């Protein structure tokens, strides 16, 4: 790649994804969008009739599927075009039109769930035994799982009408922290650079400690000025969660969050308990970090600077694909041929261009390729990991699509990070084994340690904070700025250990995490990496059975609940062993780092 960032129109076709597997032209997309309204109306013709007969109910499901498949393709195509060039006004307009069509249809089709819930259990149970319902049985059974907590149509409509109002705390938090709050500028390498939520992560990992300290205190100083408002907003979000859980008859807000996927509360609590029992190894890592950085006191602004600042590495895109092929060879030739063929043959949008969305993602639907957006750079070894990570998502989607009917091909968030992190682990092991220098080996080990800390330890700490704040309110203790910060500071001290010296502003981190407005979500990152590391070890140390078990997990899609799907793959998340195994993997990396440094 040349240094100059090209416009989208100047990107060679072979470096772009091939969207013709969805639509061959924008005109074909327009025709599909035009069909959305008539397909929605065809489904809505069944309003009030679902319980009439088995044949009518089946016809309604087929009409619903026709609409869903059409609107999925319509939105997916427009969304991918928009991501490739956010400055393309036509693509943005297409995406907005697709969303408007979906929103309109969702309102029209809101009759379905209340009518479904009203059908007699015995009657619908008999209907679902018919083989004609094979494609729909799982999705209907999953919907009926929530029947005990579904209110009347009138009551659900009242709650639905209030949903926009209930998002006010989250909306206000986003506007306050991303628009109204001005964090000023910071001098970095002799230049004034803006300090924002977007630049925060790069500035706080700067090699110059004085830059990190200044940025930390300046950044959290602004949060301090708005702490009362931010505390009230977070308390409002927690109160909203508890209101909805009580309105629907759940035991608690945690119960509601886990109920839909049939995840037992023990999974959540075992995660926290097991991490607690292994905090000593995390504290060893921070003691090592303190020694390597050569500081007399380890401060909170010292935890993100890389232990090994940089290594020389240069891999073309094609060479990175071959690294993935070799590293993922334990998964078999079928897996690597499909993935590498896709990375080289139309799945991936490879390089940065003007207006392209930053970062990376995998995005698949039932039709077309499981697409991958990358911003690959030859001289960044992390981009090889990113390729493998997103490739894991896409292969999960590939096997889900090819082994399930449309109504139950989508896997849950609980499972989503498993296949991707599994691939990262295999690439890590391959690159460490083949490291060309001690410096590269140090870099890879330190990089992997930081990734596990960020995904397993940090997300578990966040999960514990969410549990403590919600339980406090559920037990009659209102959240205040003082109580929120006190809960968070106790967790900071517990997780970071005695090596860390905190600032008076450090507990303000509790008030800046956007994920906290989507409660009981982040624990899935920690369970995901735990399952992935346990499965990676099981497959690489095992034989044909272990590999087949993993394939069966990938093929499950949405045909099973996530705990069951992972159990089929060979890991039981209701037990502590997968989390302990992941923590043992981290401990082994810390052992290596202590030796090599």
C-alpha cells in the first residue's frame, strides 16, 4: 500500500469486498426495498388469525420469513456500502431508507408476539410436532420461553411507548460525554493534540509518562466537574433496568438479562468468584509492569503503555493470509481453505480509504458472503491478529448459515466472541513458536497478556460493578455519587492490588463507561474468551473427536441455547473449569514474561 490514502473510487476491485452475492446492482437493491412494504402487508394480513389453524399459523410464519429475509439483505447491503465510505451520501441515504422501512414494518408487525403468546400451549405444542414446522420450531420455542414474563398486549404497548423515554439517561450520557464535555488539548511530541474520548486510548498509552499523567488528570478533571450529573444519569439507567424487570415479573434485573438465553445466574457469579481466586497472578503482572517501566510507584495511568513499545514487522496482506492458514491448520484443511479463499476472494474489504469506517468487523447475513471490513497495514503485526479474529467470526457465520434454516441461524452475543478469540489464540501460539527474535517474542507475550487482562479481568470487574449497583438499589439503597464511586474504588483496589497507587480521580472511571448503560452485557466478553481459550487448548491437544466437537459448536448457529451449544463444543460454562483454564493460560504467559524480562 502507498502512504497516500486513496478515495473509494480509486481502490482496486480486488481489494474490495464483492457485494454482488447480495445484489448485483443498486437497481436490484431498489427493487428489493420496494418489495419490503408489500411483504410486510402480506404478513400483517394474518393479524388476528394466528390461532385459527395450524395451516394459517404456518402460512403466517412463511410470510414473516419472506419479509425478514428481504429486509435483512436490503439493510445489510446498504450498511456495508455505508461502512466502506461514510462520505458517500447515496450510501448513507440507502442505509437510512432501509432503516425507515424496517422501523415502519416493525410497528406494523408488533401484533405477532402477543398473539403468539395467547395461543393455547397444548394447541401450539401439537402444531409444532408437525415436520412442516421444522424450520420454525426452535425460534417459536425460544419466543414462547418468555411467555411467563410477557404482559398483555395493552400493557406491553404501554411499556413500548415508554421505551424512547427510558433511553433518556443513555442518550443524555452520550451527548454530555461526546458533545458537551470539552477535554481540551495535550502536548504530545511537541504538538498540541485534541484530548477526546476517541484519542484517549492512544494518548494514555503514550511512552512519555508526563504526557500520560497530564492527560489522565485533565481528562478526569472534566468528569469531576460533571460527576453529580453523570451519577444521576447512571442511577436513572439502573432504576430503569429494575423497573422493567419488576414490571415483567423477574426475580431481579440480572435474572431478566440472563433469562432470554437461559444462562443460569451461577455462570455470572462463578465468573466473578473464579477471577477473585486468581487475582494474585494479576497482581504479579502489575508488579512486573512496575519493574519493567522502572517507576517507583505504579499509577493508574501506567497500565496501558505497552511493555514492549514496538517491533519491526512487515507482512503483506497475502502473507498475513498465509500466516492465518498455517496458524489455523489444527482446524483442518476445509476450514483454512474456505477462510483463506474468502480473504483472497471477495469476503474482505482490505485497506483503508477516505471515508471508510475505522477498525474492523465481520458482518454476515443468510445470503451472500460473511463479509469482513479491515484497515490492514503491512507494518502492524496486530493487524494479523485482527484478520484472524474477524475471520473467526465469519467462519462461525459461514457454518451457521450452511447448517441451519433462516429462522434459527443467528448465534447469540454469548457465543459471538468464542470463534474469533479461538483464532487469535492459535495465531498467538504460532507466532510465538516462530518468533524471529527475543524482542518479537516479548512483544507477542506482552500483547497477549494485555488482551487477556482487558477481556477477562477488566470485563469481570465491570460485571461485578454492575451487579453491585443493581443489587444495592434492589435492596433499597439509592445510588448516589458517593456510593457509586465508593463501590468502584473498592473494586479498583481489589483487582489492581497493592502495587497500584490510585489518584483521587481514579474512581471517576465508573462514570465514563458507555457499556454500563447496557447492563449485564460485558460479562459475555469474559465468558467468551474463557470458552475460547479452553476450546483452543482442547482442540490443539486433542484429536478428531475434539475437532468435530468444535465444528458442531460452529454449526449450531441459533439452533441451541448458548450454554448448550458450547457444551456440544466441549466446554461447560456452568462449571468453573473453563474460566480457570483461561486464567491458567494467563498465568503461564506471566511466568514467561517474568523469565524473558
